[in-house]
C-alpha cells in the first residue's frame, strides 16, 4: 500500500521463501531512494513473517535466510541502512518469544523502544479499575458533558479525517501525510477489518477527534489519530482512547498497544505522551526495532556465506500471494 503513496517514493523489494511447495515466510521490504534506507516495512513494523507450526530451530534458520536475502536486496539497490521492526502485540510477542538471535548473528544493532501494553483478557470492570484516578475522572467528565464514542466508516469519514489530520499536523508544526496514504487505509485495510476508525462526537454529533485502530489477530494498537484544537478540554481524548480499548476487548483482542512511551523523558511532548498512555494501565513491553548500517557493518552475514539451503526465494511475495488468492 505504501508504494502507492507517490510522494514517499517507496520501491517494492519484498519477497517470499518457499520450502518445497510450501510458502514458509514472507518479508515485506521497501526501499526509499531519497533516504537510501531499506525497511521492513517502509511504514510500520513487519520483519520476516514465518508460517505457524515450525520448530524454533527451523524458524531461526528461516529468519536468518530472510535477513540474508533482505541484506542482499538492500545493498543491490544502494541502501546505506536496513531497518526492521515488529509489533509488540503479535502472537509471538504476546507469548514472550524473543526476536534478537538471528539479528545479532547478521550484525544488526538493537534499537528497541518501549510500548505501553494493556491486557484485555479481563472484565471491563477490571480494565476500568486499571486506569489511574485522573483518567477515570476525565472519562466521567467527558461523558457528563455529553460526548460519546462511536465506530465510524472509514470511507465515509475519509474527508473529515484528512481535514482534521492536516489541521493537527499544521498545529503541531509537522508536515501532513499525503492523502493517498489514508485513502489506502480506507480502501485496502479497513475493508478487511484490520483498520477500525473511532470518533469522539460532541453532544451535537460533530466529530472532533479520530482514533484509527489497527488489528493484528490477538493484538491491536493505536495506529493514527487526529483532533480539532478544541478537543481535550473536557477529557474527551481520554474517553476516545478508553472507548477504542473497550471496543478492542469486545472484538476478542487480548492485548492493546497504546504506543511508544518514554519513561526517561522529564519534559516536553514525550513526557506528555508517556503520562497520557500510562494512565490507562498496563505495563511497558519491548517494541522491537533493529538496524544494520552497511557502512559500519561490512562484515554482516551475507546470503552466499550461509550453508546451502533447500529454500527457494520468490522474486515478489506480493505477486506470489496475488497469484494464489486472486486480485
């Protein structure tokens, strides 16, 4: 999808790994010539995605094969760095399985951050009591003022969302994302249920903030969001976040990722974000990120130096999956 956002200029380098007739892994991989950075993926965590039911040792070998192929493709296209990230609410992350082994062997440097993760396999009352007293009071205040949270249709609200996104970014001094990015979310991701849009509505029914939730099987996370300048004065931001968390629980999600936190921050935006997110309860967990700088790590393991393998590399995992599943 990100390759369709022309201003970003991402090129598709993704591939799949086949063992015999079985597709054992795919690896989203994008290259941005302007920055000369390759990443899995170009926008959001991915990394090698390995099929279920594979023994740990075999899985590590497959991940190593995928990293080797990614290094080969990145350097062939002139990349100076390869970035890889994965969500802390995938099935493997929730089960506690680590990621670092194959990356260390291949020369990657750990750049992991911390995310605030809330366990949702509890009663709504337990989750409510996990909020700080301040958060509970602000949620009550917003409800008393007549605000409410509703899940809304992405396509029907695309114009309103993008207008609000642009206002939010201009207000905070950031460059708005291209509209085509959000069009892709509405067209490709929301239709599958993997992107769900929630709005906080005024008593008059006007949306003043949006929360875009991404769903990954047993996990979900706060993906994107935006708000009018008037939002937040009555605790409506807290009501919106709590409403999205409750909706995730009702949909069967077991873990919710509120996003990155910065416990060491003493002031500024990072301090404010950390305070907001941690008021919903939960605990900090690793949000895996790693990078390989080709200028500094010329000794990184290359595909040709690895032992012979029976795995075949597919030129384009996107094309292969489309061939299997249809348009």
